[in-house]
C-alpha cells in the first residue's frame, strides 16, 4: 500500500498513514509541526517504534536522532526557496556556495537570483551541528576558489555563505522547530560591497511556492519486498528514503511477499513460500546461537539477517521531487519492468494522482 503523507505545496499538512503495520502511536508522539512529524515518522519506521505507549516523546526523539547522528531522516523535509541577489557578483557567489552541496538542487537562475530546493539534512550538515557534534560552522564542499582572496568575487562568496545558511536556519526553524531546536542563527554579515554602479545587498533567502521543478511529495509504503526496495533505490536522484532496519528490528515474524509473477504458477509459488519459511527458521536459529554467545543484540540481528529472503516485507518513507516521481512512473509503469515494481507504480500513480 502507498499513502501520500506530505507535499511541500502544503508544508503545514501531514497525514499520518492509518494502517495495521504502524499501529496507533501514543499521544506523546507526533506532537510537533507537519515537517517535524514527517521526519519523526521516517525515523520511527526505521526503528519500528510507533505502536507503543512507551518510547521517547517527540522532543526527546529528535534530540536522540541528533545524538546518534541519524540525520538522513531530515532529507525528507524539502522546501523551495528563492535566493534574491541584486548583482551579478552575488548571483555568482550564490552559485559558488550552492553548486556542489549535497541536498540542494538549483532549478532556475534569472537576473535577480536563484531558485532552488533545500532539504533540512543539508542545512544541518552545512551548519555542522550533526556531522561535527560541536555546532561549529562547516564550510563544506564549496568551490575551492574561496581560498584565493584575490579571486573576483571572493568577498561576496564569503558574505553569501554566511548569510544564506543563516537565513536557511531561520526558515527551517519555523517549519521544523524540534529538529532545529539546537540551531541558533547568527548575526548576518551586514556590510555591503561597493561597485562602480552602487551598493548591493547580500543574498536573501525567501520561501517560495513550489512549481513542477521544486515540488516534492512524500509517501509511506508497506507490503513490498526488500527486492523491490533494491529496484526503487536505484532512483536516487532528488529523493530521500528511510527504510525499516533489519539490523535494529526483529524480523522473526516478518511477512514474506510472494512475487506477483508467481501467481499463475502455483507449484513454483509453493516452492518459493517453503524456501521463505526455511529462511525465517534459519534466521531465528542463527540469532539464537549468537544471543547464547552473548553477541550484542544489533550485531546478532545484523548477522542473522544475511539468511533472510529478498521477499521479506519492508516499510519505508520515500520522498521525491515531482519530476523524479514522473520519471519513476514512466520507467516502472511499463511492460518491461519487474512485475512487483510495475504494480507499485500503478498504485503510486493513483495515490499521487499523476
């Protein structure tokens, strides 16, 4: 099943997927904004920690995620922005700052600025609060021209770097207050640069309404196999994905997804199902032996999962740009595609109304 849960065309709206696989979360979970809740769902799907009155409340959960540096869940929170600049130098500086940074996609450049999509993970890693654990500024992979102070536009690049990340922190703190609770915006660099034709302010970041280039949609997916997951993750451009972890979660009672291409061949289907039952039994046996040997729990599950069949059911939160969704559907809703992902594509087209 596929459940549409978030769309950055309506960033304040999050729809929790009501299904047996997730159960009913406690009242202390999913208590923040839509985008905070989207990221919380992504994390809890990974750790199978939704259907319980126990577990951390939302605020503590986000703090824990930052502590263990599981910042990939914040790749689902994507906003469209317009970075306005009043000179060619500052547009150039903005491009230098953004062009090689993961999680940021430049979609359009005009005479007055740059349109882009930015995910929260990129902002957190840019700031350095997650990746360094110290909250220090981290310049990241911008073009190395910043090292040459005589280069045309060096001062503008320095100002743009500081003020763009500062504005992005302010923007994301409004939409993801728990995820960004530890971030603090600094004083923008307010000095201006004089050119022959006057004074120009540094770039300013504004939220803009998404179009076909900057719209992103998130879905919750269950009832699919890990084999199909391997097909889907090949579409990695402009996507974010959080998947149930077989290292953290007990797969002893996980369902086996019979490949739909086996349906017309009952004898082959029986063999496949029998093989899956044997694999699940072997999984339990391997895990029990490692547990007896006092192997740490996560290590034991990580080793035991090697015998699980590719048809083991999985769950995930999958986010992609509208352009990427259309590409996935065009490639997978096709007679040449694998039957399971082709069926998925048909269902996704209906859920996304594409």
